[in-house]
């Protein structure tokens, strides 16, 4: 039995709809894993010890201008590095969810946006 017969859509459009649901599901799974990882960073701060090795000198990072200067403590930089690294999978998850929604909204045109990437 052909699944496309009962819905009166072409097999290609059915594939696009299934691909859209798959992309949304994958994006949501990545989002949940990221939420768990961020939760673990704040639950067990000793995981950040690996990022402390990236900072060879425990001195604060200083920025100076002609008239002003300010410094960022090392502890803040140690928290910023993993959060910046988490931006990569966050961007991937948001793209997957967005492309999946596009495929579901317009199954006839959705793959055109996928191929633009």
C-alpha cells in the first residue's frame, strides 16, 4: 500500500513532509542535549577545569585604551568559553528546526531553501 494514496499527495511531497518531521525531531533532540549539558556545567562546576588549562596565566585579561582600561577576571572567561562553544550546536539545532518547519509549511518548495545552504 502506498502511503501517498490516502493523502492525495505525491510521493515526493510525502518524502518532504517526513524529512521535515525528521529535521524537527533531530533539532529538538540536539536542543535537549544542549540544555542537559549547560545544566551539568552549573551543577558540577569542576567540569570547567579543562577550560582553566586554556588560560596559562591566572591573571585577568586587560584591555587598555587611551583614556580607559578595564579587565575581565579569569573566572568569567572560563565560563564564557564553553558558552561560546555551545553556540555552534545551538545554531545547528535552530537551522534543523527551521528547515523542518519550512518543509512542513511548503512541501512543494521546502527543498529549495535546503539546497541554498
